[in-house]
C-alpha cells in the first residue's frame, strides 16, 4: 500500500481510480472519470471471500483502465484503529498482493452518514438510499480523494 501523495505522482493522464467501501457482507465500489474529477457509484459486490472479491476487482481494473484503488479505512471518531479498520487493512493487503496495483487507505469516517445525508437532499427514497448505501459510501470516499488530488 502507498500514500495518497505517492499515488498522485504515479498517475498518468486519462486513467481512473476505484473507490471501495469494504463491509463485512457487501463491498461498495465507485469509479472516477478519466480526468479524475467526479466519482460515480459503480456496483455493490456481495462479499463471500477475498479470492472472489480480488477476481472481480481484477475484471474491473482491466475493463476500465484503473490505475489505483482507494479503500475507505473506518477509523474510530478519535482517529484510532479498531477491529473494523484492522479487518479492512487485512483484506486490502491481500488484494494489493494479488493485483499489484497502487492501493491507498483513506479515512472514511462519516462516509456512510455523509452519503445517506447527501442522497436525502437529492430526494431519493429511503429504500433506494439503503439499497445503494455501500456504493454511495464508496463514491463519497473516492470523491474526497479526487478533491484532494485536484486541489
């Protein structure tokens, strides 16, 4: 895994990033445009095991010219690492070894709350918000990184 600043110098023009919200049962995925300005929800993957998840990521990377993965790191509100953060780190470590693509962990505190609040402002029904919460959270995480990279 690398830092966001290391990723920034490695990126070339017209490449995309994947955003990932790693849950225990579902994994939300988002994608950036080629200019890395806007994050868009892509899909929600049912998590069965790390091998299947890694395989799906490999397909997405090849299909979409992905040059990096941004994975949300669920820190505690005081910034410490709890069991959820360790679980994400372990899964991402396996994926990074398997895919050998630049991978960054990004503080995702409040991403679920933020994406749920944003979708409520867009007048989206509660059932649709709940259904898409994982990929919307991944989009919220990725958009934070894109904003950072473009500042």
